[in-house]
C-alpha cells in the first residue's frame, strides 16, 4: 500500500500516542479511525499494523486495538523518535539520544579507523572538506550542510564493522536532523566543530583509532553541552 494513503493517519496517531494524548489502555477502532480521517478500513488497518510493529498498540480478537505503555515502544525506531521530537517530551528525548550517541559514536569512529575501506576513508575526508567550505562560506545552516553532517555520521557507523553500531545509523540521522530543525544548532558552525569533523576524517584516513575516538568524543560533548544550555524546547 502506498504510504500516501496511510502515512498521514500513521503520523497523526503516532504523535498522539507518544505525546500522551492517547494514553496507555485507550481503545481504538478501525471504524473510528476511518470516520475521523476519511479513509477506508484497509488504510486504517495498515496504519494500525505499522503502529503495532513499533510497539505503540496491540490488537486482538477480543481486546480490539489498545494503546500500549511507554515501556513497550520501540524507542529506537526512527519513526517513534520523530513523533516524540514533535511532542512535549522533545527535550528529554533529545538528551537521552545524545547520551546514547556519546556512548557509541566515539568507539564507532575508532572501529571505522581500523575497518574502513580506502573508498570510505576518501569519502569521509571529502565530506569533511565540503562541510568546511560551506561553513566558512556562511552556508552552514543550509540543507546541504545538514545532509553532509548526517552522511558523515551514518558512514562512520555503517563502516565500523559492528552491526549494532550500523543499526543505529538511522537513529543518529534523526537526532541530527531534529536538533537542526528545532533550532538548536548555531547559526553558523563553530570553527571547533568543523575542526573536529575534519580531525575525525583525517584520523580514519590514516587508520588512527584513538585519535578518531577522541575527535568524535569532542563532537558529541559539544552537542550534549549545547542541549544542557538550552532552557526550553517549545513544541
């Protein structure tokens, strides 16, 4: 089924559940969803199937469709993260995910320094160089810079040789995008951040794991510090 049909229903209900507007134990029906959103039972059923897949609801022949508590959610699914970032708990969500990044990304960078192919090493250097060019040209707040930032972090995770790190690439992409779109990035990249991204790329290129780990640690420390300085994240 085309996401065009069930996507708006899925996103609306996902946001309501993760925001607490539909609390644990609340009941839903296909007929009710169809009436509210003007969609067929088939479209409503597909939206419910996807919500069930990420642990937000459970369906059964005698219980119908029931909203599940927070501890049942797949909190690392990028869709769940996006919905939570759109709600009132976005500050807590961003901080939790940034702490996860701080625990994972430095080690992933060190692993990539050991495991990456020559092509990946060259690509990382090229990405960091282009980020520098955009940042110094005053274009570090644009979509190209954001795409490069995401690409670099995803590439480091996917090239680490650790399938668990690789599985977090989509999570990190959503976090970086969310931080940018919530206005938590500086208007222009800090020179120290550009330096650190280039340092990670250079360390990976020469196979220096400890240097790659330390440079990535600087990046995520800066992110955590910026979130700590933020007083509020309004929906």
